[in-house]
C-alpha cells in the first residue's frame, strides 16, 4: 500500500477563514463533552430516582421503574435516537413543534434530541446499578435507620444511598465511559461532534488514516482522564472498612 | 410504659406470636428469654413497629402504636433499639453515627449534638474513639457506640435484642456494664438476652417465651432457682450445660 502519511494536515487551513483542521477536532471534542456530560448528569439523577423506586415497598412505583428499565434497555440506542429526533417532535404540541423544527438552529435541536436520548437510555442502566447497590446492603441498615425515627426519604438520603453509591462507583465508572462512547451516535443526526468532525476531515483532506488516528488518540486520552477523575472521586469518598478502604 | 394486649402475629402461615399479654412499667427492666425461634426478636421488634402485628394492640407511653394513625417516626424517635449486629452506619464516623438522628430527626443544632455525643461516649468509655469508623472498632466497642446512638435521642424506653450474642466472650462484660449503668439510671428497658448473670443482677422480671407464647413470668431469682414450667426447666438446663 502506498499511502503518504502527512501529520501536518491538522495544521492546514480548511479554507474557511483562518481555521485549521485541528480546530474541527477541538470543536468536535467540545460537542462530545457537552453531550455526554449533560446527558450523564440527567441520567444520574433520573437513574437514581428510578433505582430507589425499584426498592420501595410500593408495588406501583417498583413496577413502573422495572418497566422503564425493560423498555430502554431492550430497544437499540440508534432506534431510540431516531425516535427522539424524527418521531417524537411530530407529536409535540403545535407551538413547541414549530419552535423545535423551525426556530431552533438545527444543531441545537439535534443536541437536545441526542442528550434526551442518551440520558434516558443511560438512566435505565444507572437505575439497575443503584438498585443493586441498595439491595447489597445488610437489612439491618434500614432497620437501624427506621428505629431512630427516620422517615423513608431520610433513610435513603442519609443511610442507604451514601453506602450504595460507594459500592457502585466501579460499575458507574464504566457507564460514565460508555456515555462518552455512545455520544458518537449524534453524528448520525448531523451534530458535529468528534466522530462527525473526523469523518468530515477525512473526506475534505483525503488523509483518512491521520484523521482517525487522531480521533482514536483523543477518545483514548479522554477515557483515561475520565477514569482518573472517577478514581479520584472514589478515593475522596473512601471510608475505612467499606469497599477496599484501609482498615 | 409498654403494654401488649393479646398480640398475634403471623408470617404467612406461621403463627409466631400467639396472644401475648405483657406490661412493662416505668423504670422496669424486663429480660425476655426463650429457645431459638420462639419469637423473642419478633416480639421486641413489634414495640417500635419494625414488625407489624395482625391482631391485638401495643401501647407505648400512652400511644397505641398499632393504630394506623399513629406517627411511627415520632414514636420510634422516643424508643431506642439496640441490635444483635450493632448496625452502625459504616460510612460515618463514631461521632456522626451518634449525632445523625438528633440533628436530622429532632432538628438539634450540630454543636449541641456533638457535645451531647461526646458526653455519651464518655459514659460508654469511648470518647477517644469519636473519629474512628465502625470497622476500626471491636464488636464490644461497636455495640457500646450503638447504645450511645440510641441514647442520643433521649428515649423513654430502650429495647435490646440479644445485644451481646454476636460478641466474643471477653467483650460481653463491657457491654453488660454499660447496660447495667443505664438500668441504674432508671431507664425502662426490655432486653432479649440469655445472659443469666445480667438477668439475675439487673432485671426486675424475667419473661420466658416459647413457641410465641409467654409461658412464665417471674422475679429472676425465683425463675432461675424454681422455674414452674417443664419447658422453662428444660430451657434452663440446656442453657447451663456447657455443651449447649
Ligand atoms: N421475616 C420473616 N419471615 C418469615 N418468617 C420469619 C421472619 N422472621 C422470623 N421468622 C420466623 O419466625 C419465628 C420467630 O423468629 P424470631 O426471630 O422472632 O425468633 P427468636 O426467638 O428471636 O430466635 P433467635 O433466638 O434465633 O433469635 C422463627 O420461626 C422464624 O423463622
Ligand atoms: Mg432473635
């Protein structure tokens, strides 16, 4: 194979103002982070609420959460994205529809769709982790919390959840990494995140290998930093005797 | 202070409490004993409604706790409970274990709650461990912290479910000592235990439970020296043989 590697390609002008191709990657990375981080925060909140619901004595709440998990875990992510982007807007109230389809910049409406999609998809997975964490705690913990007069909300807030979250930091870390990887589906509805910018650079410059190599490196460094961040969090909240903390 | 009126409880088909009638008066220390599976834990857990009942009534300090309209959280805040396995909160320090409920349930301010906690820790001999985490304490120390945690709510009654049976023998004494001091301070106590020394020395009354029924109630001295019922005799014999 006769391929001319040219790493200088990233510093060449794109022909738009003073922009170079590297700028595309930086902006793509920016969108990737903006999508994944916002979706993650929403997923964490919704997933935690659902996870708690799954452990409540209230049957209706528990089965609602169980149904949610089944639905969002069993439909492929791409299908969910197309539903949120192409289908759901058609069923919005008329005013909202006009706003979403015409008044919003196309990038913004794509952004909203992909964040909603990833957040709700990941919430189902977070829910299962939170539920597992709560159920792993000894029964005596809830008895102790009730015995001092805590109501159910206080029991979860002060006794069960702080322990459950510590237990599930490792599986949550992998969900956190997954949401960054999954955010690349946004490229399919025209949001110029990292993968989309990579493809575009490859097409414009014909330096496909360089473009994808750089993208790989960026994803890799990003993942390593996220893992670093999560293990910092884990150390920060570590408590002696719980989850491998020193005695 | 505590009154059981014809209390029945079923776990599915299993009839675990069969018409229990019992009264514990203010300042009294009542020891509950009986064979394994006889319903002692279930009985004591119904007092603060950690277990619900199917029939009858339970009154604590003039409140019908089995009335659905009763605010259980308020009731439980006034009834201390000490568990066999301590159940300290592992993610909180000793001090935080004790101050958490006074602050969150009673709305006590943090400084006052910590001051009170340190007082209580001094009483149970563990002030120097206030910053330790539960996993860094021995079983006996954990149980003493658990007692301090219960006392921090300034309860009217303290309930103990086999507080020493998960402990190594050399740690039982330190916990019983704390309980004895508490009894001497006038606390109303209901204690499930097989510590006969404690019962003899501290209890005002021993209640013997078998198969979900109260078979015998007596002053400790007469219960141990002269049990009336065959099942009580047999129970005491087993308790006293070294190989039990
Ligand atoms: N949550 C439950 N569900 C079903 N059965 C139960 C439950 N808790 C207790 N039981 C049963 O009820 C009976 C009484 O149990 P309980 O724990 O009150 O006995 P106990 O006198 O405290 O025994 P031990 O000395 O072993 O602690 C036992 O047969 C037990 O198996
Ligand atoms: Mg028991």
